[in-house]
């Protein structure tokens, strides 16, 4: 079982809905995409989902993004958030709202 965290720690997480505006192959990594996502403002998210999703499947898709994670360079490209997904024995499924929501809507 995972270690429990305090409710006050959970409250620090900022998770929002966003729409994928642009999908590009990462210039330095075969398995990564660089996504431009609208979460009320545009951010770049580097994601290792190329084996599970085509560019066409991602473009315009609403997804769930962890937005207050520190920015991190991934193979030379800064990622400003982390998308949330289920990893079921390496079969990845993105977490998505079940109906259209406003970009930047907070997940709680």
C-alpha cells in the first residue's frame, strides 16, 4: 500500500482540464510528443505517448494536466506540466473529462 499523504498536501496539487492545440514529434526522442495545451493559457507538455496515440487522435482532445509541477527539460525541450494517464501493462489511456469543459477548469 502507498504511503498516505496529508489532506493539506493534496490541496497543493493543481490539476486542470485542457485542450490539445498542437502535436509535434519531439526533435530529440522517437517516443515523445511535444503538445501545446490550452489550460486557460498555452503551455508545452512533453509526453511519452507516441506508441499509444497518433497526432490525429490527440489534436483537439481534452485531457487532464498536472500544472504546478516544476518545469523540467526532457531531452532538451521544457515541459510545463504532466498529463495524467492510466498505465495498464504499458497500454496507456489518457484521463479525459466525460463531457466538454472550459479549458483551465480545476479538477477536484
